[in-house]
């Protein structure tokens, strides 16, 4: 897995698995968050722990399909990932690749 870099001019780093767990823990408590995240990653077919951007997006899409606050958090992660990728692509086209 390559470590994504912040996009110059935007200071935007991609969301991370730690972000996802933190959001879930604030909403559901740390134990429930950890259980849900492991189950989400299993359903997405990715190993939990140090996910890359592609794996995180797969897990976020599965999480987004959940009802309630977990689904909202999943949607938020998907939006942040899309935003990061769009800005990254725009930056690379402008010749300022990270």
C-alpha cells in the first residue's frame, strides 16, 4: 500500500481507517465501533487494519448501506474519498502531482 500525500494547495489528506473508527467510536462507543468496523471490512472483503484508499472506499460503501448513524458516517467517508480523488486528479492534470 502506498501512503497517499496531502494535496498541495488544499492541505487535504484522504480519510483514513483511523478516521472511520474515530467517527464510529464517537457515535457508537469504542467497543461497538470496533465490532461494526471489523464486520464491515469483512463484508467488504478487505482486511481491517491499515487500509489503503481503495480498500477504505470499499468498506465505506458497505458502511453507507447501514441504517442510522453508521450509514451517515459511511456516506461521509465516501464523499470525502471522492473529494480527495477529484482534487488529486485535478492537481495532477495541472502538473502539480503529489
